[in-house]
C-alpha cells in the first residue's frame, strides 16, 4: 500500500520486486510460495519499494518478513516489463478493503514493472510467514509447482535458467547444502537445477577436478547402503572459483 | 519528456534506461558516448519508457535513434536503484527550456531507477546521432573514458564486469569482429575486455580447443610482418557454445 500505517514513507509507483527463494531439502529443490487469500493462486513472495530504498534493500526487507532471515544471499537476475503483465493481476480489491477512489486502490491498479531476485537459503533456517494478501506461505518442490499468479511462472523459470547458466562456470551449493554433505547429495542438487540425470562417475571426476571440495574422514551413517563419504566445501577455493570461474582465468 | 510532440503516449514515471554500446575498431574496444550540451559531461545513451513499451522495446528504440541500427544484440544486465543516484542529475532545465511548474520539469525532477543494457555492435555500421540534450555522439576508446555523468561510470563498469564473466563460459566476438579476422585480433578483443595481456600460445590453444573457429585458406595482407591467417566463427558451434557453455554440458 502506498501509505504504511506505522511509517509514512511513500512507495515508488510502477515498481515491484519478486523473489524466487530456493531451498534444498530431502534431495529436492524447493521454492518458497504464498497462497493468495481470495483467488487461492500461488505466488512468489514480493513487495514494493519505498522512496528511500534501493531495490536490493527493499528485497532484503521483503525476504526478512517472509523468512525471518536477516542476511540472505540475494541477487537480481532480470526485470520483467511486459506492458500487459499487470493486466493479469488478481483483483487486489477482492482481498483488501479499499475506500472508494482511495490512493491504495489506484496504486495497485497501475502498470507494474518488477525486478526478479533469486535467493539461495538453508532450508532449515527459514520460518515461512504469509503476507497480508496471503493465508499460507510454504515450500513447494520444484516438480510440484503448477500454475502461478500473473507471470510468476515465467519469473521462476528465468531464475532457474540463471542458476543453470551459473552452473556452467561457477560452483553452487554453499548456501543450499548443510556444512557436510555426500557426493550423491551434491549431484542431486545439480540434477534438480539442470532438470536431468547426470552420470555419477563423470560428475565426481569433474567436481574433483575443480578442487573446491575437502573430503572428510567421516561417513554419513544411518542409510541402508554402504555409508557414503562426507565432503565440505573448501571455502577459499570455492570463493576463488566464484570470482575466476571453474575453469580458471583466461 | 512526458509528452512527445508527435506522439501523445505517456512516459512511465521513475524509470529510465541506459545503454553501454560496445564496438571494436583498430584493435580497441570502444563505447558510444554523448556529450551533454550545457555541462559538457559525457554520458551513456539513454532514454525513457512509454506506457505501452517493455524495457527491451524502449532500449531498441533509443539505440535505433542513436546508432541508426534497426536490429542490435541488446541485453539487460543490471538495474541501478540507489535512491540518491538522480541527485547527481545535471540540471536538465539548464538544457531544455521548461515553462514554470511544467509537467516536463517535474518529470525530470523525479527519482529515476535505471535499467542497464549492453549492446555489441559492428563499429563500421553505426552512425552516431546526438539526442536533444547533447551536441555530440561519438565512440570513445575504453582507455580514454574519463568522468561520466551521474553514475554512468558505474553502469559502464558493471557492463564490463558482465562481459568479463561471460568470457568465462561463453564465446564472444560474433557481433564485434568483422566476418574474417586474425587470431591476434581476436586475442586483442579478449585482452581489452579483460584489461590484461594474455599469453599468445595459451590463448590460441584454449581457443582452438573450443572448436568455434574455422581457419580459412586466406591470410591477411597489407601488414609489415608475415601475413597472419584469417579465421571465421563456425556459427553452428558458436551458437551451441553460447547455449551450453564453452566447456560443454554438465
């Protein structure tokens, strides 16, 4: 809403942000979604920008409200500006009571251009919280995500495309996996993002060649099969690979 | 301006776009800049968005006006939204005559959030055209770019950073080099983007391993030294490498 009760700061017209929050749990890539109160449609967590905020600050604020996390790895990846994208906006007036000709109503009736952010978070640390327009906030496995509100499916797909591209030259996993993990768990993360199965030996060989993992003197216990070895990211090499690419400088 | 004389379409408040147009000429990476009439500051070509345009359509329109080119390889790379970035806007009223309390004046006085696009163009095809706020539009070698208006230097640097990252996993050059080029010319393009010198043999070995070049039965004539071989991009393999990354799929 343009005027916040506690806080008379003005929101910037026309601009919104939507966040694709990825978490990894039980060998599945999950995304944080909200269910809208009236339409029952699922939507990405999103929000608006105050006049004294950058988009990044606004996105951090929105995600803190939805997840309880203060510090999140967050990255803008695309701006969605199809002039017709807001036409598909579910009537917000069905959800919130506005006075006639209220500024709140006309704020929501605008064309919105939205900035997509993606976030990689540790699943277990998130405490999902619905916003005023929704009655439910929860993790949904990527394979179970169906229709989403407006162009949110397109925003989710673009975030995935960005992650996939990142896998071609940067390591991934540090913000998604627990501190210690097995090679099959890491492979499963890659497979879920890429949307296809990978050859086990090839994956292991390639991953080892990047020199970003430390093999621990521990195995994962509790499984039915032979206990697999545990690994941890070598933070120094991981950070270097983030900066210089997995295949080194030119 | 909010109202265009020929065309009464409304511009979207708060939103602008800025384009970093790269061209390669005489072994130098160049960027297209405008010189502002009053302040004499150099600036990136930019513009605003009509209510019926996406950001991409608006950026294409702006670049067609500045370069004469109808079809340009153009990619959004970042949104710049520091709430103070427009404070450094040179007084547009020094350049354009507004009526008192005119809507044009208040349009320019807003906070602007700008979307950065970068474009790779064939230098020789561009016919630089200044806009209403500028008296000069020209190519400037990257090494000669000094102070730029507002945060345009930051926008240029971020575009370069994006190109550098792209070099880690994607080929580059198809939109920048002439159809036939020598290995030293291709290496010079990489060196200019990376801002450092590369080892000649290492570069050649790495580039050949990507299988994106066809060596021609021709040499480049006219130089003082031994005539170097000419190459051409293998468009099929180049396109595949753009999609799958230089090091192949996972």
